[in-house]
C-alpha cells in the first residue's frame, strides 16, 4: 500500500501560553511527534482574543519555533477552542419506524439523526461539534438500533456551539499567515482524549482542565460525553486574589504563588512564612504560609463548587462517576487534589500523560494539545477507511460498467 | 450506526462556513515579515522557472544553429584512423601487416592490451603505447631498438643472415633500415652469438663492446662511422685478463686495438695520436695499439 504520511500541526491558544506541536501521521495509524513550539500569550483574556496583533505575533513565534525545530512545515492544522462563548445543548430527533414489520432500517436511523441535528441557531452562532449521545427505542436506551423492533426511534445529540466572530478571529490569525484550519476541537474534549481511557469513559469520568484564564470540564457517562462546559476562572484568579489580599502587584503575587508551591512539599507548614516583597526593604514583612493557603483554597473551592453545581444530578460520586482527573497548568498548584477531594467527596488524581509521549511533554499543560493530535489521528483513520471504501466501490462499479 | 464519526459537521450552521483565505492586509509586523518572505520565496521560484525556461530555449536555439559542433557520438563507432608514431624506422605498411585493425568494427571492441603485447613481441620494438582518441582514431606510439652493430649469423643450413645488435645488447633482424644506416654500422666478428627462440643473445659478452661503441659514437662520430669491423678474436670473457683485446678495423685507421676497459683513457690517447698525425702531416696510420696503458704503439703506412 502506498504510504500516506501527513505532517500535521496542533495549536492550543491559551490565556498564558500558546503551544504548537508538529507530528507525522504514517499510514493513518502511527503518530510521531516531531517538535514543539511555545510562546507566552499576549492579547488573550479568559480564552477570548482581545488584541489580534499581539496574539498574531505570539502565534507566529510559536509556529516559527516548532517549524524550525522539526525542520518541516505542517500540511494540516488542527486547533483547540475554548472561551466563555462556548455553549452546549441537547437536541432530540424522534421518528416513527417506517417499515410495516416495525424493524428499524438504516433509513429510520438516518431520519432520526437528521432530525436531531437540524436546529436553527442564532445567526451569530456556529456549530463546533455534534456529539451523538445515544438512541432510545420506545423510551428505552439502546446502543445499536439497526434491526431492532419498535415503533418510535429517538436519537439524542449534544451540540457544541461557538460565537462565530470569536472563532473567526482565531481562524483569521492563522489565515493571515497563509495557514488553513482543518478542524476545530473543543479544549475539554481534547484533554479528555489524552487522559481518559475508553473503559474509564464507560465507568464514568470527569476531566477538569484548569488553565490560566479559564477552566474546561468534560463529563463522560456510559462511554459518552454527557456534559461539557467552560468556567471563566483559572490560575490567574488565584494570582489576582493573592495580589488583592496581600496588597502586592500581580508579578510579586505570581512569585509568591510559585514559592508557596515549592514550600508546600514540606509537611509542616505551621510556622513557615514567606517574605511579602522578598527584598527585605522597608515595609517588607513575613506572611504566614497558612494565610496564603487559605486564599488559594478559597478560590479553588469556589471553582470546584461551580463545576459541581453545573454537573447537577448527573454527578454522583463513586456511582455515576468513578474517576476525577485534574489537568492544565494550574493543576500543578500545591494541595489542589485535596481541595477537589473535599468538594467532590471522592478521590481526585492528577492527569497522567500516556507513556508513548516524550518525557518533556508529560506535563498537565500539554494534555489539550496532545489531545488535538489524537483527535487528528482518529479523524485520519476515519478518512482512510472511507477513502478505502470509496475506492473499493469504484473498482466494483468499474467491473460492472466494463461487463455491460 | 454508532460507529459513524461523532463529529460530523455537514450542517450549514457549521463553523466551516467561516471563510478561510489569505488577507491582503497584514495585521502585525510578524505577519508582514512572513508575507514578504513568502512573496520573496514565490518570486524566486518563479524567477528560477523563467530563467530555466529561457536557458532551455536559448540552448535549443544555439544547438539548432550550431549543430555542426554538436556531433553526438553514437556507439558502435568504426575505427577510421590509425596513427603510428615511432622512434625508429618501422613503416606504416610493415606495421599494418603485423596488426590488422580492420577486423574490428567498433572502437570499443579493440583489445588494446592484446595488440600492445603482440607488437612488443616483435624483436625490433622495445615498447608500445596505444590509446583510443575518440571518436574514431587509434594512436600507436612505438619505441624501437637503436642498432649499433651488425652481425652475420650462419644458420643450421649454412645460410648467412644479417642481424643487428642494439645498444642494450639485443640481437634482432632489422626491418625497414635503409642501406645508408646499415652501412654505417660496424660488423662484429669472432663472437659466436647463440640465439634463443626469441633472438636474444648473451648480453654480458657484449657489454664492453657496446660501451666502447656508445662512447665513440658520442665523442668521435666520424671515427665511429669509419669503423667497419669489430673483432672479438682475441677477446676473452674474463676481461681482467691482460690478453683480452678488441680489434677494430676501419677506413681512417686500418686496425685499432682496445683493452676491454678504461675506454675514456684509450680514446683520449687515440685522439691525441690522431691530432699529432694531422698536425705533423704524417703518413696514414696503419695500426694503433691502445692496450699498453700509458703508452701507445703507432704504426704508419
């Protein structure tokens, strides 16, 4: 078979940094990461682009780095998407079974899915994903409806939508550099792709990706995406809280946050302290670590409670959900798993990047961009399968046409 | 049906309705630089293509107008010219009888090593160098032996055959030598040269005489030309023996006797005697004995 190697790029524009990975997909099955480029982000606030020029320069820097490190350019580009403008809703399509013997045929399934997917949006909104959530036959959940007997078939879809202009801004930045975006993937789905196995999805799993500006989450129930959302709270809010509470500037608050994370490895934090300005100048004074701990805990506790409330009744600890995974840059915050554990009333772990990924990329902030690559790989597989089917069909049709 | 891709977007409300295209205006400095780089790259590629096309066109036109200079050699190429260069006297006609190049239809077919070996087996030829000069010429360089003596050999049937002896003692039958050349060569007598199958003689026996002849030919060419016979009758292989004498008979001096060594000294003495004879207008020298070391015995007519 002819080798079908493709060089693809995965771009994640975050609030604090832009990450680009370049990888080679061989024969639609093997993924080989060739290089990584990173750049600090300017012009992005809580996932939304507020300064096109500044963001454009940062994206250019990251892409330039990755292409130089890999020594090649990508042919296809996949991009993650997040922000407060992302919305999700369910829609159902209900059809009566058409055949006289009430056996469901392909046409019935097609009508049900089309009905579930046809819903007019506001003119400023666009669909990002249509995620099949399952079928019901006469009110009962079924996995594969084809060939079953019943009267009414229901298809349920989770639709993810975005603000058209905000998405267009992100795409146009790349268009200006003469790159075309091949697909857009919701950040939370990309992170889930990296960190959760198929079995964990079936058993129920919650992935929370805490970035600098926003937090994405995705809930898997019975192997399907049950809920996903974006909360405009992230690591920057912790820094901001520290700044306000201790009356220091943001830069110093970020330094104190990092110093606290280093100290937090010690068990005895009772009498430990950090210097407010760090330069022992006039007015510099020690701050009890416990006080910092309380400020951070308050913000994270609030964040996890918001997520818990949004999940509602679908989240039942150790019943519907058996695993909670934290990822994203802010998941490195010391003590975060304990705070989450208290809120969700079950064990919480930090996301582990799979072993096939290079050691340098096995950090929580790369889970989204790695997920984009996995999504692209899955997309390529489907693409190859459909192309193979098409080519087989072509051969068959040629055989028939030649026999005429 | 569940196995169908979940992320299917065929709806007109899909994000794919957002138009993706390169924009004419640049929003930031980096994008501007990128655009300039891309345009330069595109420009250089286009220029390269144009230059290549112009080059091809010009070359085609040049070849069309100057096709006589572009003879493309197609193999097989027959041998059209054979040139011989020799240091001696061998003629083209004689050489053509030895090597037949016409049997080869193709330049590349010719086995140069074989021909070289064949020519070098000929007794008059010392060494041969052959090379192909494409498209159709074979060049043969021949280094011949240079004769300094003649030798008459009686074969088994008592028939006399003339042989020549080269500077390095090779005995061979000469070809293409003119009478003028041959007449200038002295005969050697009193030596039984036993020829092997390749006409090679015992070189050791001839070493001393060839040395004498070479020095004489170089220092006194007229005297050398006047020498007719070199006699080995009183020559013994043991050159240290006082009795070994080389007798040379010639036109200017009837008989000259040499010791088989110290030729320079003897020739100096000979030169002094001749000079004395000319200066004093003496009668013709009949015999001169140079074998007495510091003395010379001269007999006038």
